[in-house]
């Protein structure tokens, strides 16, 4: 029974990503540009400026995909109500009487 209360590594990773969306996107961008530069550097026929431009474009596409994924996660959190429940304790009810 105690095993049902423990989180899997995927669930804990998902929680961390939800809490640190911008940091995740930034790390993804950095790893994307690093990987793309490493890949393009293995092609000897390309000029250095073209390698850098290709790396930037690859990292930019990866970042847009990550931002779209973060938007989907945010939408799902708001739709499922988990985010509303998390922030409800910070909202005083007397300040917002329409929130009954």
C-alpha cells in the first residue's frame, strides 16, 4: 500500500517541468543549439557562418516546439482544475466576493 503513495520518476519529472517551464525551455534551447553545432561541425564542406545559422534555426524550431508543449501542459492544468486548486489558498474570499 505504501507504494501507491510514492511518485514514479516520470511523475516527479513532470512536476518539475510544470513548475520550471522557462528553465526547461532554456535548457532545451541550449542543448539544441549545442547538438546542432556539434552535428554541423562534422560536415567539412560548410562555412562556419552557415553552421551557426543552421544551429540557430534548429534550436529555434526546437524552442517553438517546447513552448507549444508548455502551452498544452498549461492548458491541461487549467482545464483539469489542478492549477486553480493550487492557487485558491492564496486568494482571500472577502477580496473577491464573486468567487463563491
